[in-house]
């Protein structure tokens, strides 16, 4: 009897039985939400998360898309993302943003740990950190050097962009000025 495989919907005394959808159709539905090539907006990310919670099958389909492209607003979430078992398998594109301008970066060790965890899958990194406000004489924790080393240890990186500042250049010194 196939009723155990059907979806039962009860709308005020009217029960509708729906046969299960084919797996190919479910995959198309999930991939129509997000193709994994861009960083999803919050609504898309929330939809993928809800799909992960509905069934094991949808979890397996949606998790790679949920973790393929991530926008990380610092300082929150860096350590949690780094500890995720999915991030090292699926993260391809990472956008990192810090809205502060205080030049204090206590999260850099966590960020470097995250970059080390995703070194085999990460292809694109977009950094939007106010590094210009951290002068060499104030960088007692070697923040810029730690971040630079973490980026240099990404063997498969195809694109690295620093959206706010030059990439760790001392422009006057390196350009002869």
C-alpha cells in the first residue's frame, strides 16, 4: 500500500494525498534557489537551511549549496564557521567583511584557521577589511603578516581581492616613494 509514501496535507477536514516527487525534480527545485556560483542573499540562505532540515535527501542536496559561497561579517561567526564539518568540503567562495575601523583584529587567528581548513576547496576570496588603518608600528601581533601567510598557503586560489585597501603594500616603500 503506497499511502505510507505519500504526503498527507490536512486543510481543515480535507485531506490531500500527494505522491512523492521524483528526486530529479527535487534537485532541480533546490538548485533553482541557488546555483552555488554566487553568494546567496539572506532569504536564499534561509530557504536552503530550511530545506536541509526537511529530509536527509534534501540535506545532502542543499548542504553543498549552503556552504559553497559564504559572506562572513566579522567578528561574529568566524570560529563557528571554521569548526563546521561542511566548510572544508564545500567552501569555494568566501567574502570577508569587517564593518569596524578600529584597527584591532582579535579574530585574525580564527580567520587564519578558517582559511587553513578550506585550503583545498577555496577558489575565490574577497576581503573587505580596513587594513590600511593598521599601521606597521601598531601591528604588534603581526596581523597583516599572519593574514598574508594564510592567503599564501591557499594552493588553489584563483581570485583574491581586497576590496578596501591595497593588498598589504607599503606603497611608499615598495613603489620607491
